[in-house]
C-alpha cells in the first residue's frame, strides 16, 4: 500500500484582500447561567467549578440570565425564594450568588414567561390589559436581583422567542405588532433588547413588520436581539431540531447594535461528533461576528449533567467535568476578544471560503479550517512564537513553539499576531 497523499494549501498574499472590518466594535462573548435544573441535580460544588472555568479559563465577562414566572407567584408579590431544595430556584440563587463574586461582569436577562396570572395560559400569550403590570414586574425583579445578589441587570429582553408557538416549555407567544408596540410604550432603554426570535431571518422579519403595526421593532428596540439557530428538518435519529446557522447574513439593521443572545445544537449524540460541532459553531461565530458585525455573542447553556450539544461543559454524578471540543473551540474566540471592546476584521482570502480568519483588534487572530487538509497561513499572518494554539480531533489544545501558522485539517487555531 502506498503512502497516502497529503494535500497542502499555501495561502499567498496575491489572493488575499483585507476586509474593511466592522464599524461596530465587538464587546465580547458570553454564555447563559444555566441549566438550573441540571445544577439542582449535581453536587453543590459544581456551581463554583463551572463558573470558575467560565470566568478564569474562558475569560467570559458577559452572562445571560432569566426572569422566572415564579418570581411573582401572585399579584404585587415579588420574591426569589428557595423552598424545599433542591430545585431550580434554589440553583438560580446559588448561581447568582456565585457569579456575583466576580468583578467586571455584565448580565442581561431574557424572559420566557410573565407571571402566569398575567397570561392567557391556553394560548400562552400576555394579556394586553396586563402589559403595564408586566412592566412593573420587570422593574421589580430587576431591583430584587440588585438587592439580593448585588447584580446589575444591564438590559432585558421582554419575550424570548415570541414566534415559537410550538414550544413545549413555559413560553410566551407574541405577534410583532404587540411586541414592538409594547416595547415602544414602555419607553425604557432598560427593556429594549428585541425581538429575540429563534432565527436571524425571523428576527429581521419581526423588526420590519409594518402591517397593522403602529410602530416597528426597528423604531422601538435599542438593541436588535436575535438567536442564531438553523432549523433542521431531517429524519435522522439524532434529535437534531436546531443547529448553528451557517449562512453569512449581511447587516441590514442600521444604527442599532446586534446581540446574538443564544445558539447551540440539540444533537442527541453530541459526544460522538464533538469536532464537527466545534467547527460548525466556529463558522457560526466567524459569520456573525466577522460578517454580520454583531456587538455581542452568547452561547446557550454553560452546563448540563450529561453530554449535550446545548452546553459548554458536561457534568458527572461524581462531581467531575468533561470539557468537549466545543469548549476549547470557544476558548480560542473568548481569549482573542478578552480585554475590552475591539474592532473585528476578516483576514481570510476571499477565494477559499472553507478557511476563515478573524482579527480582534491588532494583536489576536482566530483561524477556522473546515478543509480536510493542511493550510499554511505564514504568508498572511505571522504569530508570536509560542502563541499559536490549535484544537483538532487529535488534540484539545496544543501550542507550537515556532511562529509557523500551519492549520491542521479540520481545526480551530488562534495566536498573538506578530506585527511588523
């Protein structure tokens, strides 16, 4: 048997064109403070272990939380109380006490459901007559979180995935006409992340809806909120209903920051396809951060008590953690973006779309190679010796002592740029 042929691509300066980059400065990467139900079934030490990883190892400073309908069990009653532990509210309290220990954090909130007494619970809709009471609920819970945990909630999305009428979890369905008018009537910058639909293209449609609308979301939302899922309609056995959108969307939202507030996958066999998911997540990041020019990017859950495409870390009954490939892929991006707002510039050749590169500021670059052969980047970017690190099928995190920029097949890499 002969030696297998190894294909190598050398990227040359002659095929390289530098993008103008994003006008909107990128603030950072984040993650949701969950899943509460999984933390409630884990050893108490898991909360500290997970958020030590997110803050110190991933250097994440942006977090997303939720306001629960149970926080107002009856009218004019507002409480975040742990009763009969363990349960999800007890875990919510533990998580927020833990994250509050860290300095320089930024927390936003999304709301799946108002208090149940404000809803038509058969249709899962917010009663128009309760909108003002809902506003007071949001303000009271924001103040309660500040008083109880010393956490300042920066912004609130009043309805998570308002189009998702088929959701099997507690949710709220809301038309764009009601959502955009309600946010406009609130006239409160604190409650201005919307419409936060499941798919970017639906968020655009919600924002531009004018039929029977007194105001559009583009007129009322100070932050364009969206998720970045793609709907999977296949008939495989992987429980794959949602996944990372791989489309490059042009920025059509003028003069408004874009926050991508949630994305993950629902693959049932995520442990078997770790590298494939890590690469697809990385392409999603490269497209939304480098092409659509969003201001913030949040992954879905920080933790689950089993392997899951929905989470960054996987727990075990003995209190140990598994860090899947997706964790290390995300680490390349979170490290590159750490340290404050940065201008993002695309630094990949236009003629090879399977290879992507983002520069964060002047000094940090992340590379994504979805080709199944080696790509040499030396003629485009030089890396500081010892700073070039890669994640691949063979290795979670391997760093080179040279300044060579050789991208292994199917890999995510990063480095500190050696500026001349």
